C-alpha cells in the first residue's frame, strides 16, 4: 500500500506561479511512474504531467513550457512547478502512482488550484 499526500494548492492570479508537492509514504520511484492529473468542474480527469521510473517526462500540450514535473528520490517527493498560470488551469490536482509491472495504482486526495483575478 502507498499513501500519497498533495500540498501546495491555493488561489493565485493569472501569470503567477505555484509549486505542488506530493509526498509518498515510501520509496517507490524505481518501479512506479508518477503523474499529476487534474479535474475541473464538469470535466474528466486529465493527465497533466508524468515522470517515469527512469526519469523521462511528458506533458499535456496545454501545459508544455509552463509546467515542470520533478522528483526527489531521497525525500520520496514529487513536485509540479506551475508557471504562467491561466484561469483554465483551475482544477483539483491529484498525484498518481502507477506500476506497469504490478498494475497497482494509487491516488492522493487532491489539492485545489484556483487561478483568478
């Protein structure tokens, strides 16, 4: 079992930045891909950014060049740096861990990000 706890959400103005953090209950990064998803009201949950166990990253087209996913293996932490935020980035952001080997998948409880003037 893996617990994921997100933090760092909040209310910001357009153009500002936020950094989301996800704390994993144990070191899983060698076998789990980590991702950040978001879900806006009335919309489906979508993948924002992911980092594989090998360190490769990929991003949704809508956030490329603005968001950066990273991880700290020593601290069991995953981060999402969000720059140049837009109102359409408003959503609940979820941390996800997925193992393609075991099929196990875990979710955090989510953190709200609101971008508004």
